[in-house]
C-alpha cells in the first residue's frame, strides 16, 4: 500500500498482479525526494511525505503492503480520500490463480516439475479449491470497488504510464522493477491445469470479479 502526500495518490496492492513491481515504482513519491532505493523487502514508512506498507521481511507492525482499501481509508482524512487518485492492479482470475499456485510451490520449495500431468492437475485443483483468492474485498469500500483507476496486468506498461500522466510524474519504463518473475513454469499452460469442472468452479466462485472486470477463461 502507498499513500503519497507529495503527489496525492493512494495505491492499493492486490495479490499476484505484479503489485510489488508497481508499488516499488511509485513508492519514491511517498518518501523525501532523493531518498528512495530499490529493494524488494522494505520497512514500513510513515512521514509527512506519505505512507509505505512494510514488505517481505521488512518491519510492518502498523502498515503492511497488502492492506485493503477499507484499512487504508482509516489512515487518511475524508478530504484526502476524496481528493487523492486511488488506483490498483487487476488480473484475470484464471491467470492469477496459476501464478499464485506456482508462487506457493516456490515458497514451499516444492518442485512441480516432478509431478505427472495428472498429479499436477490434481494438486493445482486442490490449491484452487482450498481458499478463495478474490481481490474484490481488497479493492472495496462499503461493498463497492472504490478505485479511480485499475491497471490491467495484461496491459501493465500502458496502465503505469496512465497513472504517471495522471499524477504528473515522468514515465520511465526501464525503471520498473520486475520482482518475482521466472517463478512460473512457462512450459506449463492453463489447459494443463484446468479441467472443465475447475473452470466451472472458478467461473462460479469468481463470478463478480469476472463480470465486473470483463474477464473469461483463456487457455
């Protein structure tokens, strides 16, 4: 999460949407000018310049990077919430679930390359059915998505450029850090993971997100 008093914006970080990369790119505007250094793990930051949630192994006893909009709302005034440009990143749930699966396996040091195709599909389905990972609640306030703009993961650079233009800062694409890339096994496709029943399950359990953001299953 980010709150910039310098540039008057609020960033709500969603899960498995390149959120850390976007957060890192814009967090310099929440700190004193010239004090930012790129780093994956970061301590929380609270100052007159803005707020930055703690990330990774960094200190985050008050602010953490995945704070939902409802929690961030309590940290700012009514005027700030209404005036500041609020944005986040969204991603097709089908694709996001695949990313989450591989990240989970990576964190647990589990090599899915050793699984047969059937074992991989069963293991993936177990993870998907084990917990709902919808991002609607993260973005919502009073049961309505409260963002002014949503960057689409599939058009990430265009979205970041739009935000830069909106808050009047330079767009420098080569400065965007791409954390956590390379974890997903590129040779494994969605059709290797999703059965027809699991596609129906995701369509049903992520229906609000799919409809609101205009996503569908793509293999």
